[in-house]
C-alpha cells in the first residue's frame, strides 16, 4: 500500500476510533460543568501530567514552571504528541498585564533545501526519505530550548529546573498504567513504528503488543531525562544526547547534524493583539499562521450580528465559512517564517482590510474557492497530532502552550538509546511551492524549504480579556489547520453565544480551508435542514463528517474561580485546587 493510501486509511481510523466511535452525549446534547479550582488550574491531555503541574504550583512554582513540567510529563505519558523531540509555542500573560510569546518551533537542518523532497522528475518523494516519515523528515527540535528559555527568564525562582524534570524521570523509569486508548493507538500504529528498531522495541515490545492496564516503562527516556535534569537543555543540543541524535541521524541518512543541534535557537516574539467586539485577544504571531487567520476571520465577522443569527444557523455558518475561505487563501500565499520572508502582518489583521474582504461575501451564495484569491497588496498540510495545555496559577499568571511532533508519533523514529521520538515537521514546509502536496494543498514560495528556517504552523495558543482588561479565558487546540477553526469558534461561542468554556469547546464546529473546496463538518453538528440550505447556497460538504480538532482551555469567572475544560472529542483531565 502506498504512503498516501496508508495515511488516508489512518485518517479514517483516527476519526472512527479515537473521536467518533464513542462520542459522549455531551458533544451532541449538553456539556458537563467545567472543573472548578479556587486557586489554580492545569488542563492537559493526561491526568498524570495535569497533576504534576498542580504539584509544581503547590510548591511555589508559577504558571511558567508548571507548564514546563506538564510538557515534559506529556513526553512520557502522551508519546503520540507530547515531546522533547518536537517544538511549539508558549504564550504567556503575566499578572501585571505583560505578555510574551516563546517560539520554540523546529528549524530545518542546514542541509535542507528547496528541492530536498523532490526527485529528478519533480515528483514528491514518498515514504522513507520523504518529508512525512523516517530520519529525513525531522526538523531540529526546539522544545527543551524553549522551555529552558522560559524557565530562566520567567520562572518563579522558587523551584529548581530538576524539580520540573524529575517527576517525569520517575514516570518513565517506574512506568504508568496504559489506558485503553493508548494501548489501542500503539497497536494501530504497529505497521509504522515497527520499521524503526527502537520504536518497535519501546512502543510495540517487538510484537508482544501492550494491552490496556499494563505498566509501560521507558528506561532509555528516563536516562535521557536524568541527563537533562542535571545538565539542562545543553545535554540535548551539545551533550551526550546530542551526540546520540547526530550519530543515529548520520547512520540512517538523516539531515540533522551535531552542528544543527548546537545552532538551534529559541526566540522570544511579540504576541499578536487584536480585538473582537471590545475584547482584547492575545495570540501567536508568525511563524504560526493561527493568530493571523483567527483575527482576520473575527474582524470579518464583526460586520455581522452573529449573536442574533444563532450559533448553529445556516446564516452564521455561511458567513463563517466564507470568512475562513478568504483567510486561508491569504495564509497559503503570505505566511511563513518572518526571519526568512516579509509577512504583512499589520495589513492582514487590519480591520479595514477585513472590510474589503467582507465586501466580497454574498449572503446567499457560496464562493468557489478557485475564484477566491489571496488579498492583492504589495509587500516590500500539516499533521494533526499536536497537543495543547493551559495553566493559570494563584497569582493570575497564565500560560497557553501548544506543541507538536506533527503526525501521530512524528516521524516514527525513536533515536537509538535515547527513548526520544522525533518529529516529522519538515512536512509543514511547501515541498513544491505553488504545487499540491501529498494531500492536495498548495502553499506559496515563502514557505519553501530552507536550512535554518521554521516551517509554517497552525498552532493558535490564545488568551482573551474581559472588556475591562482582565484575563477571561485561555485556550488552544490540536488538529493541524483545524486548530485555527476550533480556537476561533470557541472564542465566538463565548463572546457571541454566552457559553462557558466547556460548552464553547464542546459545541459543534465547521472547517473551511480554501483548498480543497469543501466544507468539513461534524457528526451531530449540522441539522439536515441547515445542510440543505447551505448546499443550496453552493457549499460543497465533505463526503463524511469528521472531528474538527479538539480544544483545551481555562476560564476565570467573575469570582476568580478557575474553570478547566477538556474537549469531549478527546481525552485528558483538568486538575485544580
């Protein structure tokens, strides 16, 4: 079976098994109440990770400290997406109102170039040697560099680096009980993981597959984390772990070298800020596209009375889909690593530009994506298995963190002797600028492969304020480009439809991504009558319903109570105290 067919089969498997096989009644009918905490809250995709975060807060650590501890723990207990072999973005709002964004997105190795994943006939390389699987698919990981930067600059000073790492050392060393979902997911990925010796041994037990309820230990990862606990991130970038990564890459025709690891740099960036109906929204700037696309859509929607339309009406879904279609067209053309290409951020999120784009929307007719172009003005496919978590501490510091290894289990490669599962983030570049990738998506020249460059991302960690400037809620999501749709619609649900954070992220969603020209929707999400109306407008619905990402968030109510929420489409636990 070819890689494309395998990935299509996988997508169907994920939709049917993880997300749709046991959709809770709360998704279709009503949501449970959010988890309540008087002092602080951690919401993540695994209970053990959330509890580790809360323990750090109780010891005097702040939200940044706890977020780092949660991220390291997820690398152990949530290996399909939690990582130290990937990268991401940390958005922080401090109690005094300051904000910052830590960009620890992966970087392309120096040897990477525009045509690195194209053969002599101009066709995309598939399978081993391509951008989606194997040693050449990995960008230089940034997670540990980003975490260490955040810790040194913004940690509380009341806990040590080792305090944040050692709980995860114990989890990896002593093991933890596998859930049904994780045991089944490991089995579902046996065909890919079995191709790489350490992945096969660690995650598949050389064919003696793990079962629900068994204790899952990762001794090599425990030893790696011990070195990181003692020596800091430098172990991963210049120390023993770095040497092991570089040696395994060299032995398997990978692109990452010891020099690439040594030269990795996490960056602090200025968050994007916009407003929606009087509420300030703080979100991630490029190289993430999520913040720009979300603010563009919200700016367009401000011209409509969305509240009166109703949350699931054909009128609301139509203008939402049309706004998304236009924003994703701009995304494909203009967005990339700002260190390599000029990204017209100010223009793209300007409300006057939104008026221009909104003026092209017909309230009774869907646009054809082929006729919707990116905005005309001058300037001087991503994987789905990201994970998001949110932390708010007792003082009101707030962290919204999204990180990823791209596809489930990343490149499927576990570096020999380390227990570190590597990303396949090279697939987030435009392997053939201006031409379709393996999934039919088109990106422009700005996101071409270049050594040292960060690939375009959809991660959208976001913080929303009350109208008087106090932190109200923070969230993010997992799910490739659908992340943007999940976060954006959750914001709309809270502000326009008066939902609490749990209701907002559980509510049905749609996704429109310019190309391909199809409207994605969710089971139970659109009534037959609404679907009929939207079809009459000319919207092309996807052949079958599917999950539109999954979100995680925390809201602070008027009494200061922290309300934690995990999307009913996914797993995870919010823990407060």
